[in-house]
C-alpha cells in the first residue's frame, strides 16, 4: 500500500508563476528513467528529503528533467489524486495542487543556477508535489497500463483539467434577478420584525391563556412566564438540529394546550365544570349535533370546519413561532444568555416578594405548568374515582329488598317522574326571569287546587350544570352522584337499582319511558328497567323542530296520553317523561294551541317560522334570560294542563329540573339547585313526605330544604314504605 505524506505548502509560493498549461508531450526515455528513480524512492523519501532541508536532490532531479519531463511527471503521477481532489472539493488539497502546478510550471525553464539557488520554499513546493503524487511502482500495481499508454495519460490529463476547471462566471449580459428581499430591503426587514413580534405574542398568549372566560383580561397576559425562561435556557444549550426539533415539539405542545384551554372555557361556560381530557372528548359529537339543531346543517358544518382550521392553525402556528424564536436566540447567543439570566433573576425576585401587576395578577407566572398539572391531576382523580365508584355502586341498601317490600304505599298508583329541561333555581329567583315564572307557578298552583290536587316543593342540588342532562337524570334515579361521563358509564354497566327498576321489580306496574330527545339507539333503557321506551320517532310527530327540541312539550304529553296513559292498562303505570322545550338556545319557542288542533303537530309550522332566530337570542344575555323564562313557563303550563285534564285520584306526579341553565343565563356564581315538586290528589301521598318540610305549592321557598339530588331515591323509597336490605 503506498504511503502518502504531505507537507504544508509554503505561504511564500511565487504569485507570478506562468499560467500556461504544462506540456503534454510524450516523455523521453531519460525522463522515464528519472521518473522511475523518483517514484522508487517513494513519496516518503522525497518528503523526508524536503523536511531535512536537502535541496540538492530536488535540484538534481529538476536538472535531469526537461519541461516536458516535469509536466509528464505531474500528469502521470498525480492525475488520479488531482481528480479526486477536485471531486471531493477539499480546499486544502486544491491549494496543494495549485502550488504543485506552480512549482512544475516554474520548472519548465530550468537552469543550473536556478536549481542551485532554489530557496527553501521552492524545495518545499517540490516536495509537496512529490508527496501528493503516488510512486510509479504503486501506480503500476494498481493500474498497469495507466502510465505506459500515452493515450491514457492524455485522457487523464484532460480529466484533471475538466475536474479542476473553474465554473464559468455569470453572464454579464444576463445577470440573475435579485429576490424581493434584495429589491425591497426595508419591507423585508419590517416583515421580519413583524413576524418576530407575532411569534412572541402567540407564545405569550398561549402560555398565559386562562381556562375560564371571566378571567380573560389584559392583566392575565402581562406577566413573566417561567416556562418561557426555562425553554430559552434549554434551547440555547442545544446544537442546531436538536434545537429546531425541540422548539417545534414545544410549540406543538403549546398549541395543543391552547386547544384544551379553549375547551375548558367552553365547558365552564356551558356545563359549569372543567374539561376532562380522559373522558369528555365523546361529548364533542353532542356539541356538533346541538349546533346542527340550533343553527342548521350548513351553519354547523361551517362552524365545525372553522374549528378544525383553528386547531390546525394553533398547532402549526405555535410550532413555527417557537422555531423562529429559537433561531433568533441562537443568532444572538451571548445576548440571549444574558437576557435569560436577568429574566430568571427578575422572576425569582417577583415570586419571592409576591409582586403583582395592575390587575392583581402575580408578575411571576407558571400558569401553563399549573394548567398541565391540573389536567394531569384530573386524569389521575378520574382513574382513582372509577375504582372507588365501582365499589360504591355495589353498596346498595335496597339491592336485596324483596319485591313485596318495595314501595308498598304506591301500589295501584300511576307514578310519573318528569324532568323539565334546564329548570333551575335561577328561573325562580333571577330578577329578569322570576316575575314571569313566579306568576306561572302561582297560576298553576291555583289550577291544581281547583282540580283537587295539592303540591309540595323543595330544592335538589344537581350533579351537572348547563347541560349533560343524563348526568342529572341518572343521579336522581340511581341515588348516586353521577357528575362525570366516566361515572355514568360505570353506572350503566352496574346492577344498581334505579327508581324505574324498583317499580318493575314489584311486578305491579308497567314501566315506560317517553323521551323525545332520544334520536338514536339508547341501550341504557334496559339498565333503567324500562319495559317500553318511546323515542322521538315513536311519537308520531310530523311538525317542525324547535331548535334542539324535536317537538313541543304539549305534543309530547298528548302522545303519552294517546299511547299509554289513556289506554286501558292491566297494571298501573310508572312513567319517566323528559320535556325538552326549555332546552337552549330558547328560540324559536312553541306556544300552547287548542288541544283539539294538535293532530300530528303540523299546526306548529307557522309558530316555528314566526319564532326568533337562535343566533339573536343565545349570544345576548338579556334576551337569552327573557326567552329562557318564557320556555320554563311554557313547559310548566303544558305539564299542569295535562295533569288537570287527564290526572286521576291515583296519579302521583314528581317533576323537577335536571340542571341550571348555562352561566350566561343563570350567572357565573349561580348555585346548582333545581326545584322539585310532588303533586297528588290523594292527601295520603303528600302526608308521607310531611317531615321533609317542603313548601306547599309549586314554588319552593328560598329557605326550603336543599338536598343533593343523589339523596332523593333513598328518601323517596323510605317515605313510601320500602325496607332496606343492604
């Protein structure tokens, strides 16, 4: 294997060397002999000679060689390495080649005096040339014919020339067009500043975005986020590629956190609780269905598409913003390092001293970290709660009670449990809504009295707020606190005894459900113990929808009368009825029509068309309250009208709200209390609950007893004679 030894080219190499190409003439025999002598000595020997300062041997070699010899030596000995040097683009080797060529050119016109007086630099150049050229023996071993054949030498020389050829200079007549940054440097600079400022704004807003609408104020964003300082320190310590990747991941995560924060705002605003990243995604499909019912299919699709685009923009935008800022930090590493150190010191000082801004928010912020911790804690609580709740659901005091000992005091009675959508305490006590609702409750109480009925009313605290009505229904019927979707799923997979199941077990009642809000399959009917459930499609309605509500409450109750209550039954009925006309967005609203004109519901077409636009009501707090109050009046009136018309001495009605309306209507500080009333003709039925201290009539007093909704089942079963058997 040949040895290659390179000496560092002298920086004093002549700059006025001839630029003509070396001669390509065929070398003479003498030249071959001299070349063989030089090659058999090896590059190492030549380099050693040069390093030892011996210029004589180099000069002798130059004396015995003609200009053509030197050119041939350069051509045949170094053509391969020169080509390799040109291909690899090595700056150092190209420089060596250039210096070697200079030395060879200089040897084209040698003289004894010149050779004898060659300085050390020339000697070093010659040695460098010899060092870079492999010996002939080695060349012969690798390519036997490359040096023997003159045609091959000429071909190699041409290849070297082509490989080391300098690219053509740009055409002076057709110069490349400058880009827009060159043509408009001021605009490019301003655009860069704007992009940087926008990146800073996006990152700061994402880091400081609160989880509730009522916290959206300027002071929430004028704080120093610890996360930004830590991220800057981490990114400054990274090489370019890992830094860019890390910055992009940070940005995408920050965008995802912003999406979750926006969902949190919506859940708090509409449902009165925070978003649970583990179990609440399923509710987004319900939200989309609600939009379709409220603003139409086209509006719902446009809104859904807008939400998807917004999510993508947040993810991509925050990713690009963090990458841009990380590049800015890298370009100004020293200044950015000092700024990070100062910012960290300021943050620690503000935290230690408890300094706040003009809005009272702490200047030292770790808001994003706190949000992540809250969601992680929520997920952990959900996982732990599921195990605890499974055990709780099995601990049922009435699970083993014999059927004969379940609600014996209600034998022969038609018991009806009715939920009025969004019927909350605010409807009775809010100054905007209460005048109309109070008047309706007073009027309907008088109507009940005139028909021989009496009522008692109190308060229940719902497990949900603003929506997710099934959580309120299941809490009331099961006697368990069902406040999350996870608990609801666990409940319906259990053997928990519900109120409808209690009546089914007795064997003395036919158990039915009337649920106009159910528009899909509903397997939970079996869990609740319903022998027959009437969904929206089963009620024969041919009229228009009123926003989310599939049909007016007046029609729902009339269908119940026609399909079940008005028919001759072998057993008394236990019915669960859901009234939906008071569901948001409370526009358009139905109106009461003469009973003989109800028919299939087509009579409501004109009323629906004349109603208000949901968009004009839902987003105006005052109008929303007014229309919500009217919807409650309509639902209560429809129910009491049906009861006074079709109720009997054996009818026992329990009706309540499932939850409060959303915060825009009930208020951000509103309780979760809902009214509940028991109505009956048989005075013994109300006497059973006299120790509950409920208020007479349909309007509960402000200081009437307040129970958790989950407490009602056991109190009701006990009041009407059920015997616990844990």
